[in-house]
C-alpha cells in the first residue's frame, strides 16, 4: 500500500482517503444493524446516509440526486427513506 492509502503513526497503519471513508461507512452500516431495535437489519446504506456522512465529515452539502448517483455507482439501488420507486 502506498503513502496515499496509509499513514504511519507510532507503529500503526491508519487508512486514509477513499479506503478510510468506505471503512467508516461500513462501520455505520454495522451500527445500523445492532441494538434492540436496529435501524436497518439488512445492512443497506441509503442516499440520505451518504449525504449526511459527507456533510458531517467534510462539510459538503451535496444534493440528494448526486448522492443517489454515488450509491448507484457503488452498485446500489439508491433508495432513500420513504422512496417507493427505487430512486
């Protein structure tokens, strides 16, 4: 792995960039599946989840339609909460 993908800190490898973002989104998906009343038991990630993540992590306010394109690019259906048509 190159320097662009990993940062060396005190003997630990810390992922950065897209690999770190994907790992964090996968972690959020796992959290959605835990607890007494899981938010989503199937592990899906919605367009709104991506939108909220990008806003909270990077301060980016991206339109929902662009977030749908991101989810579609990841192989998803780009549904948002309450969507019946698949986005």
